[in-house]
């Protein structure tokens, strides 16, 4: 498939992109930082520099690649865990406005599939940004992948295990490939259990 990965330079994105390329897919990797273009290209993807909040540029960027699948791995999180509270509003904006923008661009480009990351350790309640993010993805017929707390190189837990639910970042990226063509639904990926599913027409393992 032709796959457009938004958030290609993120902790999962940078592991997912080369796996997609190795599987024979044509991949575009979007980052908002020009400094990360060369790293994205080195992963085997066509680098795309775009801000998800620039709706016109985003629409043009996705349309130019003409993907069959759009993968949403966008977050706005700091490098240091201690600074997460300072990024809550920005990350919530990614999950709401950013998700709406990416879905609109995917729809305009004629993409027939969507896969988006979410979190497994805080079941979304009504009115939260996570709940709205998942609602938007499911309403568009996409697959929501709820990852456990990530650990391993490049994460907030490089040398220790976080509390469950958790999943090694390399396993998270590798296991995501199984859902590229799954029917719409919610998938939970964590170390403690097999992939669990919920939601309408959820994929099964």
C-alpha cells in the first residue's frame, strides 16, 4: 500500500516506518521539523514537512502522496517526563483539532483506511480529548490502537519497567503492522495480555 505516516519521527513512528518499508509498502513520513527530514529519509520514507494545524498545507501534502492508508502517530510530548504537565494542552489539541485536520486531509485525498494511536492506561471518559480522538477515528471507519505505557530506548522508561499496562516500544511498532487492513475497531497492545479488541467490527487476533 501507499501509506502516509503522520508523526514519523516520533518514538513509535521512527520504528514503524522502516518496518512498513521492509514489508514492501511505499511510505511518506510527515514531521513538522525540517531538521528531521534527513532522518526520515534514512528510514526509507519520502519525507514530508508539514504542521498538522496548517490545514491547507496538510491537505495538499496528503493529496500529493495519494495514500491508501493514513497512520496517525502524532503527539506533542516533551523529551523529559517531568515536563509532561506543561504539554497537556498541546497534546490534547493534537488529539482533537489535529485529528480532525488529519482525517479531513485523508478524506480529501481519497484514503480508504486510517489507523491512529491512543493510550491503554486511561480508558477515555466522556468529554476528554482521548475520548474525542477515538470517537473521530471510529466515526471515520478507522482503527484505534491503544498502546500500553512504552518502555525501552528513547522512551520515558529506557531502563526500567513502568506500571502496567505496558509494552516495549519495539514490540508496539512490530505488532501494529497486523492491523493495517483490519476492520474498524479498537485494539489494545500491551505485554500483559494478548492483543485485546473492543468496539464495533473490532479486529481480532
